[in-house]
C-alpha cells in the first residue's frame, strides 16, 4: 500500500489539487457554517481486534429550523457492529440544541449529553454513549481529501449538496460493546456534508423523500484507490444516476459511471419493525475500471430506526470481494440506504 502517510493538513498546503477547483475546502469548511440549513459530520470505522470484526458509525447533524428564530435541532445516529458474532445495535436521537449542549460558532465543537465531535483534522475527537456500548476515539487525517463528484458539489434531483470525504484517518481509542471494552487501532472514513434544501425541489419531507439513494465508501486492501459511490433514483419518474468519485494515492481524482444500482441489490432484509426492505448483497459494476465487486452486509439487520418513520434508513457494515482494475481485491465499506430500494 502506498497511501501518502503525511498529515492531510500538510498535504493540502504543499500539494495543492490540480484540475478543477473544488467548491469546498477540507480544512476551512470542517466547522459549522451558521448560514447553512443543514450541517452534517459522519464517521465510520472497521477494526480487527481480539478475534472480532468491529465497526462503528457516528453521525451528527445540526439543523437550523427557522431563518428568523435561532432554533437549532441536533440529530445523532450511533451504531456498533460485531460482524464476527452478528451482534448489532443502534440509537437515533433528535433533540433541541438547548441547555447542556455546546455548538461552537467557529471550528468544530459539538458536545451533548451522549456524545462529542470536536477538534480538527490533526486530532478529531469523537465520543458516543448508549446503553448498548460506547466509543471514545481520536482520528488523524492523512493522505488527501476526496471531493465528491470531483468538485465537492453535486445535486440529487435538484437538491444541492456540498460534500468532501477523507478516506484515511488513523484511529486509536476504545470501543465498548455491552460490558467488554476493546482497545482499537486502525482506520476511519470521514464525510463532511452541508446543504440548503430548496422546499420547491425537495418537497415536504413529512411525506418522505422525493427520491431514494445509496452511498458506499469503498476501500481495498490490495489497491490504493478509494471510492465514494452514489446512486439515486427519482421515486416518481424512476430516473436514475449512479457514479463514483475515485481518489488515487497521489491525490488526483476521477469521476466514473457506475452501472445502475436499481437491479444490483439482492437478498433483502425484511424489517419487522418498520416494514422496510433493504438489499444486503450488491453486484457493483464500474466499467471504466473493469470492476465487478460483490458487497455483502453482515449482519443483515443493520437498520437505523428513527423517531420519524421518514428518518428510517440502513447503515450496514459490509465486506468487499471481486476484481478492480484487473486485480483481485478485498476490503471493507459501509452501505447507506435511504428510501424504498425494494
């Protein structure tokens, strides 16, 4: 593996990106933008520890509910998976950012009763607690940022999104599952996303999203390319887009087409709690890379159940096998599914 081991904050200063200038900045836009309706920070990680395959997902969103009143809501999603035993638990919270909550006006510092996301890309501290377990981790970004769609800006059926990803963050700390605490070292993936949804294009979310989408972060053990893969379909017209942004080891990027995902998912998990159906096996084709990848979620029941049914989704720790760029590859990823995929 030849992924650049320098800190990302050093690389972006000494090795500026060539080609199209991104619309977002991995360092400058890490903290909250108070002029944006929705700010989001998302981290996932996979670790081999004491004979177990452990994964975590921690997502924090700060939402401005009114342009007039200073009302902000926080949505946090936290999950833990032991793919070795099939154990999985998750917790989704939505609450007012009131007394006992800290949200810095500059930089990244969000603290609340059950969690923390604070620091910078040289030392990002994340902490989450639930009755089923906890994480307390420090993350250091290395290598280069990945700007989704090549510029860090794209639309999903007229809804504009700004998003950059950091595929490689050296991670140390602890993961607690029930009564056992694991000391872990390894890698995390981090996404920063923000948007000002347009009600005319996004509709009334009380009726659900106007589209459904899938997202996957693909990292291989045998190849240095790292991919952020998106697929989205309009619920009414069935118009579909699927693409991947590839970050190469030298920091260069390319955006490639992915074969439609609508027919790529099989072996559904049928949720008895929500009635939703989520594919757990995917056959991903990326023609430009001669890629044929099998993505398998394990365990199958990695559904996030929210207080509002429209917030229900799937965040599944998954394995990768197949071929990529004429090479056999294996790896780990998460599969995020929002809306009716089956």
